[in-house]
């Protein structure tokens, strides 16, 4: 799958959790004019490593027990400018970020859901793509 964003930063891949996968329960972001930071939280209390820096304001998109993310959308160019999440119930997160770059939409393949992310990061999130399971 295509990374949305640029070539800066260092690569990361949070994987797909192997055969035992806790449920994604929240996504933590920091943002201003760009997506500064992203991290996943699971219902067993674990977190992925955080990616990006400490700039911007922190927000948490909490999933309800029957929800999972089926689409990510946003804007990107040399970095990820902003991101929004849509759940299987049709609920959308707020839009986290700025208005630069080009729009993208990345829906899950049929029957799949978001588990984590891969991409590139340094002081900000330079590029991002979903890991669907």
C-alpha cells in the first residue's frame, strides 16, 4: 500500500500483531498545521511506539467497544498534513491537522479493519499508511 507523505524521517512499521491481536481502542495524535505525532492504544492496555514529535495539541480518538476503523483520509505532501478516521458505524473523528498538501482516502479492504500504522517520522509524521487486518 502507498505511503501518504514524503521521504523524510526514519521508517517504522508497527506490524499486524501476529496471531493474537488485541482490539484497537484509541488513536492518540498531536497536531497543529501538520500531524506531529501518532500512536495506537489497544484494549489490553498496550501501546505502539509513538511516532513523531511533541509539537501541537494532543487529542485522543476513543473507539467504542463495537467500533473499528474502516477508512483513513487526510492531506499530505512532503509530510502528513492532517488525518481523519471513519469507523464501521459511520462515526468520524475530528480532522486532526492542517489544510496543505493533496487529499487522500484509504479505505480498508472488504472485511478488514485498522490495526496499526507504518510510515516515516522524525520531529513530525513524514509519511503514513494503515496496516489493515
